[in-house]
């Protein structure tokens, strides 16, 4: 029987952590030891919804200094998860990679692995990380993770979560590392290919659900949405000239894009303003945060702390709960020696 104790960096509101807590294979499970994030609202959300011994709301750059000075006392843990900030590797933005503010933050996870040698770890990032800096950034990250501690067997895969029944086309690189000395290798779980549409995901939301306040859309936005059909955006719709967007250069296909009710949602992001809130297929409005949380597979009893804008950001930056659970279930099966449908396919 395995009862792993999980530590987290960049835990956000707890998409990864909540998914880990739901994972159970026979008598094997994952308990939360501690988590860390720099954003106070995210820390408050995590603390409210996930039972953990400690959450440290600190910048990761200060973390080990505080540990060394015994200002942070870490509860015991034997596994580790982190979705290091992806801003500089994303396909949306300036693609700064290691030259950006967020690019080097993966190295703090490597340091934690070097210090504490967890039995296994999970690292998550956007698909764009693979091509950043002509692929050199990704190669270095993998090399550092593989060589951390006493060495890890890595399984690297770009997951298309909509293929696993998540109601959202969210594509993420997931790296699972298991200590080489354990002679185990994680296998990529085979997709179910069972599609959940955005309409199915957003049905029957309770009228008293938390974080379900409507966004105040301007009259101009409401009028613009009337000309946009389901699945279409402001850039591929026949919109009157006075309602067209005055944007030069690249046209981002998700700006003022309505959901297609018969397909999974497009990617929910943490960005805000400028038509990026995700829009209902029929009603002329942006989605509520609870609806966005549904697309990220957070349960309705998961309550987010902070302002409406803070909650929107937390939801957009999170790992889909049910997607995380699929990964953690497969890790537990790997350690329990239980075979499961898999695909022999790495990035």
C-alpha cells in the first residue's frame, strides 16, 4: 500500500492538487503534505478547498533561503508536482523562453528534487515549450530533470485533454519522472476519445453556485456578439465596420470567440480583457467564472477566493482537475504494478 505525501510548487488554486487528492487505486492514494505559491488569493483558494499540512505563500525565489534559515519548516513528503509558469514559453506572447521573467523558474523545481530526492515528480507546461529557442530550452529542461537527484526515468508527452473527456481543447506537456533506482517507468495513459461538449459541461449549474456572477459586458460588446455565430470569432465573422476591432498585425482567432456547443471549448486562459473571456454560444455574454471552472473540471463545491478578476486568472492558469487525476491514477497504478491501457508515444 502506498500513501504518497505530495509537495507542490506554483500550486495555483489547486487544479493539480485537487486532482491528486481524488486519485485512489485500491488502497494506494496521495495525501497533501504542503504547497507553495506566490499569489495570496490562490493560496487562500487552495487552503479553503484542499486539506494540507501547510501552504507557503512565498515567491519561489525566496523559498530555499527561508528553508535554510528555518523560517519555513517543510512537512515530510516523498513526491512532488509543479506547473512552472509558462508565460515565456506560450504560443501567445513574446516567446522569451529563458530570457523572460518566468522562463528560469523551472530550475527551483530541479533544486527541490536535488535536495529531497522524491520518489516521483510531475512537471507541467504549455505545448509551446517544446519549440522555444529552437527547442534548446526544452532539451535543457529535460536534461536537468533527468539528472536531478540520483537520476530519473522520464516520460514526456503532449496531452490533448479533449481526447480524455475534458470539455476543453487544452494541450499541455506533462513530464513524469520516477527514480531510476526504483526500476519503474510511467506509461502514457491511452485516451478515451470520449468527447464532452461545452454545452454538456455547462448544463445544470445550480442557481446559487459560487463564483457565478455575470460579467458586465458593454453595449458595444453585446452588439458585436450578435454578429458572431457559434464557433466563430471577431476575425472570421461578418461584422459591421463600426463594430470591427481596430487591431493591426496578427489576428488572434480566440478574440470574442463564441463556444461551439457541439464541441469541447477552446483553451481557457488566465489573460483578461480584449475579448478573451470565452463567450457563450447563444447568449450575448462572456462566461461566468463558474462556467469557466466547469470547463476546467473543478466541481461546483470548489470555491475560489478573491476578486472576480483574480478568480478568472486563477481558473485560467490551473490544470484541469480531471486531467490531473488521470495522470495521478496512472502513477499509482505504475507503483502498484497494475497494468492499464497506454500508448507508447512520447513527445
